[in-house]
C-alpha cells in the first residue's frame, strides 16, 4: 500500500471527496474515529475499539455516494486483522 505513494494518494482522495460522499457530519465522525483509533492513547481499546472502528467504516461505506470513496472504504473494511494487531 505504501509503494508508489498509494497510501498518501488514497488518503488525499478520502480527504478531498469524503465530505461530499458521506456528508460532512458522517465524514467528520469517520475521521475522528479513525484518528482516535490510531492514537497512541488508544492502547487496549481505551478510546475506540476495533468493533467501533469497523462499525463506523461499515456505516460510511453503506452511505458513500462517490465511487472512489466507496472503493477505499471497501478496502479498509478488509483490514480488521491489521487493526487488531495495531492495538
């Protein structure tokens, strides 16, 4: 995912198109959940559990109305094992 700068390009696509694809409140909720999950303060699910993260990812994927965002969210929905390893 980091080859050819793909991760950065996907993040920019999500940032640029996410508010339109998910409406601003839905996009802000998703970004907040993702940031809090990735935070070092989230050790041991203290802020956001893996299940909460994936509930938000699934909700955003179901509501997305822009193909590029929908595709990114679909790929992220397949990363539960990696998310569990992160914690």
